[in-house]
């Protein structure tokens, strides 16, 4: 009996069924198949080790959602990676490496014990007269918000690790007790000079040309570095929600609004909707363009949940609260888990043409189990840094207790009890950028409006956090009503804006929002791109810059380094503290916020003093570049006043403009 001839497989089939070490490399995405243990069949994962004799010639595969890798033979792997895709670990390492060049190591700072000793010595041995002589004022003791939380606030949120919370609150309290006076003394000394990492962070660059400009000695306050090097947006960033407060804009029915780099639906949450222009009708078409697949996927979920809002008032309140939790909270209640799964079921069963990375996220979330609360608490602890605590800013005890609970848990909008972690925040496929450190809802929500709720509340027991929850819920309720009445249609596109300019132009946008895209593109290229997007005319643009300070000299206190500027630095500090106090008093915040703020004077001197001297000059330069290629009219320019509880957005400059010579901005403010 003759031998049976073997069926010869094509090279393509061989490569698909039995990849070699050259074809599958570390970081590649793979799916698992034909395993005896069926629990892993069909699962996706990432290659974390390649075959060696020591591991029986198997690949190490970290299956999505697992904590440890499994050993898999090559014939049980199907290669799925896209070229150039990095693992989440690689992205985290890149982010941490960049941070290490602009942040001082923790070891260089005083420990909580050392700071506590200095605080006690000042209390015991420094008289009020000596305090005035050294600091220019007496120092009001910082309330011990750690004790307040534990003794009067009901203790820690459920599931928060006691040892970590104790360490975090203790160091946060000592930092708040020492600031700003500890650093004021440093800046007022003749020997002060900035460290190299301070300069690198201040410039956002270590490029020799920019360093020569900054350190050359011939720059004066207001000088602008015109040889700017635009650095593209880093792929290791991932925002759960905007890190810049949503700005109230006037949007019109019957028009198209294009939101570039939208992150979430915050523009709709903050804005007002008005009657259509003459000759137009129908809903507002909201076209979101965003290159972050995570932001697009999460926004799909939130928009689907908004459309599913129940008409019944009782169910409606629960559903609005669920959307608030999905959008802003690290955890959610059991009802929210059900609502999210319902939205994901619709999204994954539809025949929409999703970007492949967006579809991967949606499918992953749809198949994910409820995320354990304990793991969510651990994620938050790992992403929370004591140096960014804002608890000490608050004068009211109830607000300090509420903010302490929020910082320890990042729970938001929870009415009863957190049941699970937010799986959209924590349970993502490998290759998704890591969770951002120190995210806070107070970066996203309009601080003025939240404080208006605090001041107008008839409930003396309402906390600042509760006011923020009420503001967010009211905005979400508004969008839900627009969705129910079909006043707004949302379309999302996962793409860089450079790749869809002609597509945007074909939609003839009435308004366009640009986030801070201009910070990551050459200014000339930005204006040319924006002009092309609005080639059909009738378009008003609005956006903002967060990084303009990097190329303007004189907006940081350490731009005035050296013994010759010691009096200037002292005057800047005093002027900034006075400006803060006057602002808080004028706005009615002086009963709620500590002044001067317990933060490094670098922040107050820039945000409340020096930046106001030069931001308009930068705007003139920015829009002057636009006018080289044609008409450009500026509607308004304003320096933002961000939340003192946010670590981002305090330097932001907002602006609106148009390239259409026939548009006039005379009454545009009346619509807002």
C-alpha cells in the first residue's frame, strides 16, 4: 500500500497557522485557537515572550484581562497585530520616561515626617511678628483634613486601601501646610536659580535652539520664540474626559458643527442650542473627529446611552446618573452595569463602519465581566499622586471631607454604593494607552458655574463635589432631551484631522471647535488646514492653546532668576497673592477658597499675574501668521480662569476667529 501524499500548504497558510519568531515579535496582537482548554479559545492577547528551549518553545501570551501570561504553541496562535502597534506597557514606559525629564524625583522632596517636624517647629518657635517678617503675613494653620475625614466624615470610601490612603492624606496635608510660604522663601532668596528639569518642563523642549534663545541673555519679557518646533501629540496619552473646562458656545440648529480633538461630548454639555439661520432647518449635526480610538469608542457608548434615556421620570433620573458615572466616575452602581451592557449590545450588533481600533474596544467591553471594585481602587491609587492634592484649597470642612473622598476614590455621581469599577476606564485591550495620572472632574467642568451652584444653594449641607455632580447631571439631562427630540445628530470619526480635511470641507461646517490642536501643529500649517476645512465660507472657528507659554519669555517667575532680580521676584509673588485675594472676593469665592492658595508660587505667579501681561501679544503673533495667507478676523481672546482644584488648564487662552471676510463678530456674544 503506497504512502498517502501530503497536502502542501501555501506559504500564506503556513504563516497564518504556524508563525515563526520573525513573523511574531514582542508586542504583537494575537488571537488564540484550537486549545484543549476552551476557555482561552477566541481570546485576544499580546506576545510578551518568544519561544525558547526553557519555555518548551512556546510563546508567552498575556490574554486581555489576565494578570499573568500563558504559554501557547505557535500553531494555536493567529497573528492579528497591526504594524507599529505598541503595548500598553511600552506606552506607559514612554510616558514615564518623558515625565522623568521634567519632574523631580520624589527622593528630592521632604518626607511627611520631615515636613511635620518643620511645621511643628514653626508653630512652637516662630512668633506672628517673625512670620510677617519672613513671609509678609501670618500663616493660618491648615485644618487636619485627614482627621476630619476619619473622625467626622464617615471614614474612607468602600474598598480604599487604608495604608495607602493614610500615606496619601498625610503627605497631602503636610504639602498644603507648607505651601506657598515654603517656596516663597526659596524664590525670594538671592541665590535662587531654576533646575534643568524646571527649564525643560517650562519650555516643553530641550532643543538646543530653544535653549539658546531662553538662556542667551538677550531676551526680555514678552519676547516670543519664533523658531518653534511643533511636537506631535503623544500616542501614550489617554483621557477619560477632557482636561480642559468645557466652554459655553452658541450652536445652531440646521447647521453642522465639526469638533476636532473632541475627547468627549463636553461641548454639548456646556453649550446652548439656538434657532437655525434663515433658510435652514433640521437638527444640529455634530461631527466629531478624534484620533484617539479610546475617546471615540467611549463617546459612542455615552451617546448610545443618551439616546436610550427613558421617558419615565423615575427611570430617567437613574439613567442620567448612570451616564454621569460612565462619563466621569471610576466606579458605578449595579444599574449602570446593566445600562452600559445594553448600549454595547446595540453598538456591537449594528453594521456601522467603525475604525478597527474602535471596534476592538467596543467588542472587548461588550465581552468583559463586571470590573472588580478592589482592582479599580488599586488602579486609582497607582494613578494618584500626593503632590497634586487640592483638599487644602477649601475653607469649608464639608468640602474638604467630600474632596478627600473624591481624590481617594474618584467616585462621581454615586448615589447608593459603588458596585463595580468603570470597565471603560480600566478594562481595555492591550495597546490602549495607560490611564492618565491625577485625572479630576474639576478639570472638565466650568468652575464658575459650579461655584454659582455652591453660592446659590439653599442647602447649607451641599458640598462642592455635590454641586459639581448636579452641574454635570443637568448638562447630561439637557443632551438627553436633545437626543430624544432629535435636535442633535452625532457622527464620530476616528482619524487625524489632516487625513479628513476635504471630507470636513464637504460638510460645509457652520462652526468648528479645535480643542488645542494648534499646540501640536506648526502654526502656519494649522491655519492653512483650518482655512481649507472652511473653504466654502460661513465658518466660525473656536479653540484654545494650553502651551503658548512655552514660547513666550516672562510668564514664569524663574524667567527672572539670579540675584539681580530678587526684588522683582518678591514683587511678583506679592502681586499674584493680592490678585488671587481680590478675585476671590469679587467673585464671592472668599468664603470657600483659601488665599493665598496652598500651591507652589510658580502656579499663582504665572496664572494670576505674569500671563495676563503677555497673552494678547502671543495671540497677535498667532493670528498674524494666519493673515499671511488671507483674511482672518478675531472674534474674541480671553485668558481662562480655571478651577483651582485642577492641575491643567490654568494657562489656557481661548479664542474665536474666522477666515471669512464677510463675517462680523459684533453680536456673536449675545448668543452665548
